């Protein structure tokens, strides 16, 4: 399961791209391509363990 | 003694790290990501004086790829745009399974050189690029099989011990070629004293390439030139030309370090001279 804060966008403010790129809605910015592998849980990566942005923004369990 | 190579005016090898695998166009729109963009950039840096291009591969949207097919597409584009440049593939890859790390070695033809990360490197707050000795040995074995010269990436002083260990475990063709890396985090802290310590501690006969991250790129390249080493510049390691001003291109960074080398009395190595120096 990919990170719930991940969106693919081709623009934000003055930044424009030819293809959709990984955008973190928690950090309100495009993320580095290496971090996008964490967002997408690729390889052995898990956003819930490996991403400090997710960990800082996740909702506490009710 | 490396300073003798400066006094002798030995040629300096300029490597251009064109794209990398960490940041992308979100950091600078001038960073090449697609095979066509990387190919054009390779032609520009070769014209500016680089004799080696250090390459990573990306998916069409800029995200990391380790697929042989993506490296092949990049190599084909580089060869279309260059005359004689030496192709060096990265085998680096934080949190990527070991078998993926081998795939950049399997293009046809293989790259003449490939990076070999000598040990662990922390990324962000929760990741480490482990680079175990077992992986180092298996990557080196495949490089030997394919006739690829390893470029030993030394992220910090502990990795000089790892170079010594690798030389005990395996036969490496002379000259051993290292890249000494300076910067933040796990890297060797970027001070002149640490630079001198690093070059003093290299194995006998080893050559060194000098890599400073960010604003350390130019001063460490200059020290590398002065102390008989070789240099790596490019947008993988530094996206700025000077404080607050993005570099316009990889070629702009190469042009500057070529001017520095020539002003200091070291000619820039041609691709043919680079092959002779490195024993390719």
C-alpha cells in the first residue's frame, strides 16, 4: 500500500513537469525520486517505518 | 607521493556525474533525467573536457531505476552524442535488493567502469545503504567477469579500512582507483586536514578521485588537482554554481574545473589518456 500522503502531480506553484511526479501532501512539496521509492513501498521499503514525514503526520489510532 | 604528480603536471581525469539517483528536477530543472537528456549532457561535458561520465538510470518520471534496459537506453544515447567518453555506471542503491544492484553491469557492451560503494551510508532518518562486504565482493566478481574497472567509493575514513580489506580478500588490477567523498552526514567531514589524512592513508599506488558535495565541490576539486588526484563534478553532487545560483548545466561545472586545472598547470586528460592512466 502506498503512502496516503502521496499524489502524482505535474505542477505546483511555479514548478511544472512533463510527467506526474511524486508529491507529498503532508510536506506540501515534490519529493526526491529516492524518497518516492519509500512513498510507493518499493523493494523492501515501507513508508510507515521508513519515512519521517509520514511518522510525523500520521493520525494517532482512535 | 601524490603531490609529485602535481609537480610533474600529470593529466587530471575529470568525471562528470550527470544525474544521480537521489534528487531530480524538483531540485533543479537543469538536471538531465531521460536518456535523451543524459545523452545530450554527456556530449556537452565531453566537449568541455570530461573524459568519464558517471551514470544512474531513472524511470520516465525521474524516479530511480536499476533496470539493465534503462542503462542500455542511456548508454545508447550517450554514444550517439559523444566521441570517445568513458562510461561509468553506478551500482549504488539505498534499500534496493542486492540482485538489483548487479543489473547496471549487464549492458551490451558493459560499461568500462562501475562504482563500488565501500560500506554503509545513512539516508534520511530511517534508511541505510548497507553495502555489505558480501555485496561488495559479489559486485566485484561480476565486474571482473565483464572486464569492468571498479571505482571504489570511499564515503568516510572507515571505508579506507574496507578498501584494505577488499584488497586482502580479492585481486584488484592496478592501479586501484578510489573516489574520496567529503560532505555532510555519513561522509567524511569536509576539512582540508581530513582530505590530507585520507590521501595519506591510501594503499600504495592507489589513485584518487576527489568528490566534494554541495558547496564543497569546487574547493575539494581544487585540492584534488593540487595534490595529484583526479576530480568529479556534476549536478548529481552539487546543483549550484555559486551561493544562490543554480548551475545552468553539468557542462558549466566541468568548464570551471577545467579552467582551474589548466591554470594550476595540470592538463585535462583525454579519454585515451584516461584509459591509459586507469588501465582500462
